[in-house]
C-alpha cells in the first residue's frame, strides 16, 4: 500500500545563518548549505533533476553529512528512482552524523517502506521497529510515529496467509488503532482502516467509511488528498471495482502526477492486481507511463 506523504515536503531547507558585524548583516551560510538549500528549493518546485544536481554538490562539499544524503534519497524517490534513493538513505545511516535538523527516524522509515515495496516483510518490520526506538530517542513529532504504525500495519495485511508469514489482521488492527489515536481526523488513516474492514469482511462499515471519505474529499480541503485518492484506488481494486479504481487514480494523478503515477505502475501486480488488466484502467495506466517516462 502507498506510504502516506511520499511527497517532497520532507526535504530539509536550512535557515540562512547571519552574523551582525558593524551594523551590517553578513551571510555565514556554509557552502554546502548554499547548494543543499538550492536543491531543496528546486525539489519543492518540482525541478527534480536540478534538485539532484545541487544536492550532490552539497554532498561533495560535505561528504560526512547524513542530512544531505537523506535529502538526496527523498528527491530520488520522488523522481521514481527507488534503488538510488534506497542507497542514498542507507548511506545517511552508515554515516550517522551531521544530521542537522533532519531525523534519523525518517531515513529508517523510508528504507522500511522500500523493503515493504519489495515485499521483504522481515526487513521492513525489523527496520520499522528500529525506527520506533529511534523516534523515542529523537523525540520526533507524533506525525512520524503515525506513519511508522501505518507502514508497519501494511506488513500484516498484505497478500494472504499463504504468501505472507506475517499476515495477522489482529496485529494490523492494533497498529492502525495507534495511528488513529494520534490523528483521528486523518482520512488516509481512515482509508487504511477501511481496507482492514474489507479484509475482515465487515463490508457494511467499510462502505460507510468509503462514502464518508469521498464526501470529505469533495467538500473539504483535505491535506495530501492525492494520497487518499490513491488509497481509495487500492480499496476499489480489492473490491474488484475497476471503474471506481480508475476514477480514483485519475484524481490522484491529477493532483500529484509523478508520485501517483509511480505508485500505480510499481503496484500493478500487487495493490492493483485485481483490476490492472481491465479496460477501465488502460487509459489511466498509459497516462501514468507517459508521466513516469518524461
């Protein structure tokens, strides 16, 4: 399943440090920060090639910075370059120094999601449990713990008991409840719980949740609504509703073309396997391919 907020918002931008000298303000921003901040600016503008170039320049100037390797990993992932992203994030952990205002927890979380995307449940679960421990040490905002609990829950609901030795709907329910407790108004969390209800064959409550989510997306200003539409697309695939899935993924791609397209293409044989060969999905998949290959 999709990982909440895979967008570029986590990219670190440092404040420029200034020194007041003789009534004048003189910039004391280190050279690596100049390039790193420029890379972050480009990333947030969607100029990912330039963002990668500038962040690599920051790394060349400060090769011991975990923060810049983490930024590089986030940018590469946003550009669909998952293997390169994984290696950059691993490097941030190997160095484990000069994190700046970044969180080590974030690198662990993204690496764990990479393992999950490869359906390596053992490594994903182990890395997420490590992330929970590090999150306590770093005193991270609760939002990050929410994402850890959600990704951890995916490992217990994915596939079937025959193909996933960790398949455990009770464990998944426990983890999703922890995420819900942190933010009961998060529609992405509600969508995640809705998937669990479907797996538990509680179709009445699941359909009620879907209606509430769809209404909220129409009538409210929902943060990360592309992620929520993507999750709805996955839910409709579970329900074998190709038409509704295509409509949800079309909206997700409209809102976040690169991220939603990469998710759809990467999960055709998993999250969307029930509908990927449907005529309704053909145009959506072709559009996603066009966007991803730009």
